[in-house]
């Protein structure tokens, strides 16, 4: 991810070298695999507040800072010359190779010194523009947070950044505006690495507002921030908002750049991703062709090859397979020549070709390309990121799963998880892998393993504050696994939570929401809550009749189930739950104490 454009130069101590936070290779954050991946900046250039935070600026006093920086009881820190000196020592410690731990100690003491000086300073003159110790404090907090991030301690980076966004006052001039903008963007990056996407986006939005207020809506730097926020929206699958911002970015860059500029090409590549996600393949293809022409004119051979891969993806979505093969092969030739035959980008094209040949029924060719890609991923060249390898293995896993080789697919997913488990900011990705493994375990009849995989995924998503439709679907899947294990009460709770999320995110007419309704009705039926089951089924049938039509095969099944429930209502003594027949696997064995009570024939559910 390119560094976020600023407003003006940040005020820094005299003769201070630029901060370059580095740590041993085992801890360093690798470059992102796609434009969508965000890594916290290693320089004090961004950040933002949590969504519910008051916009009122606190005075830069000691009391507010206490929660952000560890207490350092040192009377010498009252010296106004000590803070800049300690901050310079922090930079020197990193530059000299002493390491971030030494730099962290200096940065903590520098920040505490700046805080004391701010507390002792005279109140700012109304309308004045001088930053004084206030901007020094903001800079020091940014540096402190960057060092925490370089150590992988993202949770500890958040409090200093939350403090930093409250220190500057944008009304006091561009220096303060930049400090506020930088703080919001840096906090957004850090929250993104913690998997807190919604809070991260709220930070970026606030940073963009500050930048627009200072520079105006048409400044090129505003365009760069708009694109950055659009990428975050793509990550959150909010494609309409992403498209709106990307269009604004294109307009700004067209006004300030030459026709077919590299900036415009980058905007069009992002717009193509958005259009593809929305199923608008023709527009996506148009944007990619225009981006490719700009890259060709600039002599960017590797970038042209990357765009060719994207064009091949669109052709495959349009079932124009011959054209897709041509695009992939053209890119493959360039990557082999420019990067080497064992480079991960070559493997990524092999994966695309494997998927294409699988879709066209040429399984031998598909398997051959999978094996070629695996050979590269199993012996990665220096510089290959674990994210690249894990992503490739996950895609190959999907192909093996689709050709009915679930055990091999599971092995690849497990290997992907192992690669990512020690990487900061990958908890959401790991949760996605666990959810996929849960589905595969379920199809193999390994219901306990499925439940455990789903439970681990739910725990990670819940910790990240996830409330997306994906989270609702995972809850539904976990509920189905609980049904097979005859944990009906737990299944009911999971279906209820999934219903609330999917109703909010997708609406009541979405197929995933309707599937949860059906599952919940069956569970209520099994629990003896006949009236609740009847109410849900009546709601589902009404939705189908009024808005979705009755041609769906589920309609007749649900209608029959409702008729049975209505017939049985009021005869609770002899009542036997029947709706759960649609969920229970005939091979699933209930606990012995329940074995003589019911038989559960049939299987009918939708993930």
C-alpha cells in the first residue's frame, strides 16, 4: 500500500533523521499481496478515533495522556529540551541497529516529557498557528505507536494513537490539520491489522474529512485518500460506497494528470475489482483494458502482465474461456521472463489456469497446473511472503474440494493456517479458513470437528467485532453442526443470532436469511416450541408468496411442514417433532439416553 499523502510537512525536531522502524525478519510485516491489504504505517503518517468518540478536543494535559503512555517518574522529563533529544535517540537507536526495544524506551520517555511540557505551557492564543509542544507531542505519539506496530504489539499502539488524535486542533493551521489527519489514518491502519474493519473505516473517513476541509475536494492528495478509503470499503465488501469514492478519485486525477496517467490506471484497476465484485463484468473489462493501455504507454511490462491476469479472470467469469487462456498465457510468459519460473506470481497464474481447466472439464490439465503451483509454493524463493503462499494454497484447496478430494483440500487449508497463525492482523483470514474447514468436515460427517472449527472461527470474528453477513452464515453453519450432535439448545441460540445479523445485513428475503428461518423453525419444533415454529414458517411462506414466488422447491416442503405443525398444535403430550427431520443426518448417532426416543430420517439444509 502506498504511503498516504499528507497535507504539509510535520514539525520534527531539528537534525532528526527520518524514522525507519525495522525489526528482525521473523517479525517484519511483509508487503501486501493485493491493493486491498493494509499494513500500519512505519512512519507517523496516519490514524483515527473510534466511531463513538466525541469530536471535542481535550486540552493536552497530563491526565488524558496517562492512559496512552506508561508512567515514567523522572523529574528531568520536565526539561523542554529533553523530549526532542529523546525522540532523536529513538530514531538513532533504530537507524544504528540497536533495535526497536531500545527505541521504545526512548520514545516512551520522550512522549512523557512532551506531555509534561504541554501541561505546563500557556494556553494557545486564539487564532494562533504555532504548534509548540502540542505538535511535538503528536509526533512523539505517532512514533511510539509505529514502534509498537513494528514489534507486532498492535493492541498497545491503539491508546497512544487515540490520544494523538485529540492533541492537535485543525483550526489552528495546516500543521495541526496534518497531525490530526495522520493520527486518524495511522489509527485506522492499526485497527485494520487487529481485524476491526468497521472502526478502521470510521478512522479513514474522519481523516478524509479533515483533509478535505484543509485542501479542498479536488486536491490530488484528497484523490489518493479517497482511493485508499475505497480499498478499505472493498475489504469490507461495501462495494457501492467503494464505487462512489473510486469515481471521485478518477475525476480528481483526470483533472490534475495527463490522459492515461499511472494514477488513472491505478484507479481503473480498483474500479474493475469493484465492478467484478458487483457482477458488472463488461464494465470491469473496459476499465482493465484502459488501465492496460496506460501501463503499456509507460513501459510497465510487469504491471501489464498483472492486468492481463485480471482480464483473464473477467473472461473466465463471462465463459469466454479461449480468450481467458490467451490472457493468462501472455501474462505467464512475461512473469517467467521477468521474475523467473519459480516466482510466486508464476504460481498464481498456474492456479488461475488450473481453475479454468477445471471449469471446462479438463481435469487432467487442471491437476497438472495445481501440481506446478504447489511445487513453487512448497519451495518458495527468497522474498516470497507467507500471505502469497497461504493465498495460493487456499485457492488450490478449493479446486481439490470441487473434484471430491476433501482430505487433500483440508491438508492445504491446515498448511495455510499454520503459515498465518503467527502473523499479526491475520485473525479474520484464519477465521475464514476455519469456516471452510468446518464445511468440509461437515460434508465428511465429522460433525465434532466441524463444530470445533466453526466455534474457533466464531470466537475470532466475535473478538474482532464482526457483524457481517459472513459472520451470520458461519453462525448458521455452526448451528447445523450442533444439530447433528443433538445439541439442540445450542443450535437454537446460534440460529437466533444468525437470524438477527442476516436480517440486518441482507434483509428477510435473502436466501441465506430464509435458510436460517427454516433451520430455526425446525429447531423450535424439536424443542417443543410449536407456536414459535409456526410463526416463523408462516412468515417464510408469506415472503415467498408475496415477494419471491412459489416456484422454489423449498416452498412446497415448507408448506407441508407448516401444515403438519398446525395439525399437531395443541396435542403436546403425544407431539413428536418432525421438522428436524430436514436437518438430521441419518448416520448421526444421538446420545444413548435419547436413542430410543426418536429416529431422524432425511437430510435437507443449505449452507
